[in-house]
C-alpha cells in the first residue's frame, strides 16, 4: 500500500467515538390548563407523535396524576395529533457561533428546541426518510447524530477525518458521505455500524457534496481546483471530473438526474451542468458572493442566496434568465425550500435571523431570530 494512502487511512482510524381558526379546538384549552400543572408546555412541544402515540402518552400522564375525563382525553389527543403530529414539518438551523441547532415548526414558526452540537458546526444534512440529522463539526472533528422525532442527540461519531465540512446521505439512509477539505478527501460511513467503509481522494479543498436522486453518484465541489468530482457510489471511485467556474461551493442535482446546479462563490456564477455529457451547459452571473441554492419543485427554478448583496435570486435553470431578486436580511447564507415548494427559508449569517420568502409573491413573509451566525438550514421531507 502506498505510504500516502496508508497515512490517509490512519487519519480515519481514530478512537471511536396550531392551526389558527376562529374557534379554538377544545383540546387546546385543556392542554393549557391540565398539561401545565407538573411541567411547562415546552416539554409537550418536544414530541411529534401520531394519534396512537399521543393516546399512549396522555394515558401515561393520567397515571402520573393528570385529571382528565374520557371526553377530555379524546379532545387532547385529537388536538395534539393535529398540531404536533408526525407530519409536522420542521426546519433545522445550524448556528456556527452558538454551536447549536435550532428546531423551528414550519407552520407556526415557533422555536421547538435548541440542541447543542460540537465545535464550529458547519454542515447539516437530513436522511431522506426524515429520521436522522447529521451535523459536521469542523473544529471537534466529529459528526453529531440527531433523532428528528425526539430532537435529541443519539451519538457523536468520531473517525470522520480532519475538519469534516459538509455531508450527504444516501436515499436509503445507509451511507453518509463527508467532505474533508484539509485532506482533499471524501469519507464514506456505513451508518448501521457507524464505521468508515471508504476514503476517496478528490480535487483540492472539497466543500459541498450532493447525491443524485437515485443515489448512484456523489458530486463533490472542489473549491480550489474549480471542478466537480463525480463518485460512483457502488465502487466509491471518482469516475469523472467536470471543470466549472471559479470557486464551486454548494451544489444540487435535479430529481430527474439530468442536471447539476453549482454555486461558484468566488466568480459569482451559477453553473448548470448537463449530466448526460458531464459538462457545463450554461453559466449565469448572479449576485455578490453567492453561497447556497435551492431547486424549485419543477427542477427548473433555482433560488440562489447572495451573501454579499443581501438578496435571493430566482434563476431559470434552462435559459439562465433572472426571474426575480428578493432583498432579505444581512448575509443570506443557507437556503431551503419546503416540500410543497411554497416557501423558502433563508438564514442571514450577519443578522442572526431567518427570512421566510413566499415563492409565488416573492415577498418576505416573516423574519425569525435564530442563534449566533446561522450557517445552513434544512427542512424535513
Ligand atoms: C400530574 C403531573 C403531570 C401532568 C398533569 C402532565 N404531565 Fe407530562 N409529565 C409528567 C412527568 C412526571 C413527566 C416525566 C416522565 C418521564 O420523563 O418519563 C412528564 C413528561 C411529559 C412529556 C415528555 C415525556 C417523553 O416521553 O418525552 C410529555 C411530552 C408530556 N409529559 C406531555 C404531557 C401532556 C400532553 C399533558 C397533558 C395531557 C401532561 N404531560 C400532563 C407529569 C405530568
């Protein structure tokens, strides 16, 4: 085995490591009166359960001493299943300086929980089944694994190489791909055993990583070598390299597998890569210091956050036409779109806020305070 590969591998063998209506539903008042007798409502807020789960939990509370008639119990279960059911969408914001993840209810815009993570958290990815969240901590060289149902930390996973930057999860949730910019590597982790299964050398200073919808390819943006490494996930080998504009950073593949959208931070450009030819088909000048992107439901509209010009641009990915410019708060950074494509959630790293943008009217609907130096945001599927 060549020495360089051996040394590289050794790096990874570190020690392990409410809906609002005119008439409030009857359950709401009962929850406010009875469920606050022994603890605060924040305790109730931590859980997302279906009707069966809420029934079991409310029964447990009656055993603890909660006074509820049969009818009241039914009303409480109906109310909680509707407002805190499994289908409730949640946004997760990672804050670099306060070193935590804030959980926000997408419908009510209320903060549900704050979860402490590792040092200098930088990347956040969500498993496609919506069960797990992975936070890459650049300064503590580990990944915080969070259970989305309970909003609690399951484990801190070590052996992820130096300065883990960003990550992506395979469609079935089995593999986690982590970029290591200081060693020009991508490490692949089997999340059933939390162990490294491959270390893939890529270009210089890999940052963003995205998987194809079918999970057969991983695309890695190499900021210093101005190219995308294409990894075949069945062999964990680089099978192609696609030159882009200067400073490729964050990227996303379309659901139909035909295109890859790449944000080039240093050259202020969006590259549209034709994946049938593995080459850039279109380059579009966007705002200053673009940082992140979100792809609209139809795969064509690309929303770009521009940290330097404090705005969000909507770009037509097939023609390069600029469809809209929406001013937001200071330093728009990470951006995510709701599954129905109706709202964009954008974190403003300099203002410590999150802007919610309506994609139809292209107006800011709400501005929510978040932690210190919010970096990225993801929304549950
Ligand atoms: C008589 C006191 C009492 C009342 C009233 C009460 N609880 Fe609790 N609750 C507790 C205790 C004690 C715990 C902690 C038990 C534990 O951690 O397993 C708890 C914990 C919880 C938890 C966290 C449990 C978990 O598994 O995460 C939730 C959620 C909760 N209560 C919901 C409710 C709701 C909803 C109501 C109103 C229907 C309610 N509680 C009323 C005593 C009460």
